[in-house]
C-alpha cells in the first residue's frame, strides 16, 4: 500500500473507533480529505484508495483540481470549499464546487445563490460559527445563526445543510468536548427547524474524537492523510 492509501486506512480506522466508543455508526461520519497545497497526483492516490470527498481552501487551486478530475472523467467526487471566501471569488466557488462550508454573511450566500449555474443542483452550504469567539476567525456567533439561516433558506441556488466550526486549538479532551457540545446543540436545533439540515462539519486531527462524541457528521483531515504541507512552493 502506498503512503496515502495507508494513511487513509488509519484515519478511517480512527473514525470507526471514535464512533463505536460513543455508540454511533461509522457511516454517520463522513471523512473530508483536505487536499489543499497537494498536487492532483496525491488526490488521485486517495481516489484510488476509495476516497470521494475533498476539501480545498484556496479558490484557484481548488478549481484547477475540480477541472482536472472532470476532464479525466472521474465520477462521484464531491468538492468542498472550506477556506475563507471573498466576494470577488464567489462565482468560481458557485460554478465549480458542490459545497461551501464558510458562509458567514447573507451577502456571500446571496452571491453564491445567484451565481450558481441553473444546470447544477443547488450549492450545499454550511454556516460557519466562530465558536471560540476569536477576533481573528470568521464566522457568526451562535446567537446570529437563526437569522442567517432564515434568510439562506429563501435562496433558490443554495441548500442549507448545517453548521461548520474551527474551534481554537485546545489539547484537553474535556474542554474540546464542551466546545463541540455547544455546536451540537445549535446543530440539533437547526435540524429541527429545517429538513435539509443534516451536516455538522466539526473535528480535525487533534479534536476528532471529541467532535465525533459530541455529534459531528463530517471531520476534516489533511496532514494525517497527505503528510505535512509545504507552503514555500505556493
Ligand atoms: C487545513 C484545514 C483542515 C485540515 O487540517 P490538518 O491539520 O492538515 O488536518 C481542516 N479544516 C480546515 C478548515 C482547514 O483549513
């Protein structure tokens, strides 16, 4: 087995173990392979190992990979935009991606909706919550989720699927679980209000177990699959 296939098998194993420890089925948790800065050849290795959902942070780089695999005729992939989104890049996301995890204002949601090509299904969107209330992070506060959700569900070109957060780094499991639990409560409330809501994008390499125990349905893992990133080449 090559490294990426081996790493993927290990990550999947960790997800199953974390799910079974809290009595959840591993199928309830989708693994999003975060391929930012990695070449299409690395993504191809992951595809050969059965991976289908990929996350990208940089619009142009992500679009190149989406095009590459579309031209190669690879079917069944889903591409998730998970980076900060500026208004002037929204069209590229609306035209090429299947999901956007980082919607934190109505203006961006409206642009994505208007720019979504009519021949494609609506773009799946998540509201990003600034759960650790960090000034440097994007995302709305928990108190703002309902109002933004109410407005997003009126838009024709997007489908509200749930919530996403990037909690501040925290090594203590109990504190990780407390933060993840706040997200899970908000997610459960939103799901009760809107039938399209089914996704809580929460959990990275260091807090995956706590996120899954709290109820995450999608974990975002990069380095543990593809190895460390080299930003000097960008
Ligand atoms: C880069 C990134 C990840 C993956 O991080 P790793 O530490 O490489 O596993 C997950 N979520 C978001 C939003 C990211 O930007």
